[in-house]
C-alpha cells in the first residue's frame, strides 16, 4: 500500500476500530479534566487535553514504527502479553471511574501524575499537572493496538526500513486522529454545559468500556465465561430447541481439512465440527477483511497472527480427545467462531 492509501485506511477504518480499543483511554483522560488551569485561561483549553493525548500517541507510534522497521518481528506482542495488558488497562479504567464517582479515597491513586521532579519542572513552567496525564495515556495506547493497527505494524516490519516503518505508522495514526479529536472535543464541550452530570456519565461510559475490555481479555484466554456465552446459556435455558444445537455446524471432510474465509463481515464459516483426536488442518484466507478480522486468534493454540487482505495461512493441530469447543476470534473479540470437537 502507498502512504495515501494508508492514510485513508486510518481515516475511514482505523479511526472506528481503534476507537473501540483505545476510546476508553481517551474517555478516561477527558473524564479526569476537572479543574485545568489552561481550560479556564485560554479559549483553546477544551481542546488541549485531547491534543496532548493525540500528539503523544502520534509520537509513540512513530517511534514504534521506527523500531519495527529496524528490529522486525522481535517487537511483536505475544498473545499472553496482550491478554495481560488488556486486563491491566481494564482494571485501570474501572479504578478511574470509581474515583470519578467518589466511591473511596483509595481510587485516587488511579489518577496518573508526573514524578515529583517533573511536577516541579512543569509547575515552574506554569503548566497544569493535569496535562501530563493525557500525554501519558496517549503514549500508552501503543500497547493496545487494534486489529487494523496490527496490520500496519506488520507492514512496517515488512518494510525493513526504520524510516519507512516510522512513516507508515505516522501516516496511519494521523489518519485516525480526526475522529478521535471530534468525539473527544464534543465530550469536553458537553462537560462545559453539564459539568455536574458529565463526570457521572463519563464514569459510567468508562465502566462500560472497561467491562468490554476485560470481557475481550477473558475471551482471548479461551475461557467460555464471557458475556456472550453467559447470555447465550441464559437464553437457551428458556427455550427447548437449543438442546439440538449440537447437530448443526459444518463438518470437516474426510481429510479433516477446513477452509475459513476472512471477510468484511467476519469469518465464514463460523461454526465448524471436527472429530475428537483427529488431525485438523485449517486453511485461512483473507478475501476482503480489512478490520480487526485480520488479527486471527485461537486461544487454545496460543495463536494470533495478522493475515492481511489477499494472503493466507495454514494451521495444523491435533483435536482434543474429549468433546469440547475451540473458539477463534479477532483480537478485539468483535468477530467470533467456534470449532466443536465431537
């Protein structure tokens, strides 16, 4: 892809998919803005926290692109590391929300503040300490790349050039910035009119995003204790024909070979059946999937890999000897499927 295509990908696709992953951090930094000196002193104050967030994010990803181009795949996060980071950021978001709701003084420790020596320096420069937190959070988004960003990271690795790798991620993140800024600035303007209610509304929004983030982390571990599965079990307990669900699904052929297509709507087919103890071969082809679908994940196999459009991958494994379900999904748990071992 050329740089113009990368920018448009960030503008129309990356902004939406990355907002689902990183929107919680942006909501957090907006919600923490209670008494910013610069907000009251300048007409641009409402935009400053968002600008700091986006600029730091842009710098962080440019640096990451440089490193990926230089060191290649050594800087790809493993699935286990991704799961841990998702849990940590979910807990951080919950703590921030509970601090906004004044649930207990202990949650004030979830508010990011600079080290004392930096704090003194910033105070000496007549800058509010609150502007340090948005920059830190914006920088931290580098540890939570969405599926589209992972595809751009793979492209930066494939470039084999630190300058080109940095340019790829710079142009992509720049394309995602308008949507982040528009929604963030709208939220701050809403806070001007409804300051007393905005903190509570923001806290509830952060809690909602935190729950989704933790739920995605649970799904990436391969556990069935996700909101989707629990809701499905509750639904099936109320009706009778769910008991016959095991007869559905697409079985592998005699060679235990299964073809899975990655499309813009997810994975096709989504429901597969294999025989217990058999050797299974998955042929995965990305026909036109451009979002987080590209980050194909099988927690049972500790497998996650970005499969860009037009490319394919083959996975072989031995099915468990006892009946079970093996989930596969995108890195954000937005698109799912399952392989039922019978």
